[in-house]
């Protein structure tokens, strides 16, 4: 589906194997270190040089985004965002929305054409996937028509169930355009 000039799509997969994508997004921690889930997979696949670049950029706040190189990953850049911890960082909708907004804005500034997101905050940080998806899609709906450079936004979901929910929500979004 297209919003403005930008294609949006959802697939089932692993964020570290998106070799046709220029920038992948990390569901990071404030210290920008390795961890469980997405952050662990990204740091492992990128190698130790990623940590050397992220350390001086930390700590970041919920909603913030910073960009680094991608080292051994098959991408050019990693955009690290800190999602809100559900029930603790408030207002969580705005903080989650800022993650997507700031990551896409950084990509746009760097003239990046393609970006892939995991479902930020929906793992260790406990944000219910359906609520998070509503925030995500309403954010991209507003920001994508303003862009010149970003031509592809891919959502990479880790399970069939998560993908099915995204597909259903993207279908519903079509009717609102
Ligand atoms: N590719 C795509 N999606 C994934 C992958 C992967 N390789 N691994 C997990 N997911 P999470 P958060 C899904 O916990 O909730 C870390 O420890 C997962 O099923 O990675 O923002 C950090 O260090 C879930 O739907 O991120 C932070 O402390 C989604 O990605 C904290 O967890 C996000 O899960 C961040 O928590």
C-alpha cells in the first residue's frame, strides 16, 4: 500500500536479515547496549564496533532516535530508538509515536530510501501489540505524505500472529485514506 509516495508493507521475518533495506530500527535500551530481543539480535549481528559507536551517544530518552553505521549487518545504518515502558513512561502513545516520527525524520534527513521497523516496545517493554499498532500506523499516516526521500517503510514482525494483526490494521487504514 502507498501513502503519498511511500510504500508501506508488513512481513514476517527477522530485523537483522533485511538486506534490501538501507536503515533498520533498533528497539534499544537507554544505554544503547545489547540486550534481549531486537537489541540483542542487532548488536550480535553488527559486531562489537557497534557498541563503540553507540556508547558515547547514550543515554537516550523515551521517544529519542540516534543513527549509527551498521557494521556487519547487511544495511547501511541502524537507527536506535527507545520505546516507552508500558505503564511506566507516560504519555506512552506520544512517546511511542515519537519513536516512529523521529526515526523516519532522521532517515529523511540522511536521504535514506528504505527503513525497516520492528514492533517497538511490544516485547520486553510490554506495550500490547494492537494498541501499539494503532499508534504506529496513525503516526506513519501523518508523516509519510510530507517526505521526499523515504520510499519504503517495512514493518518486520516476529510471528504469524503479529503479522496478521498488522495486515488487518493496514487494510483498515486503506479505507481512511
Ligand atoms: N526481529 C524482529 N522482531 C523481533 C526480533 C527480531 N530479531 N526479536 C524480537 N522481536 P523487544 P522492546 C520482536 O523486547 O519491547 C531489550 O532487552 C518481539 O517479538 O526487542 O522495545 C532492550 O535492551 C517484539 O514484538 O523490544 C530493551 O531493554 C518486538 O520485536 C528492551 O528489550 C520488540 O521486542 C526493549 O523492549
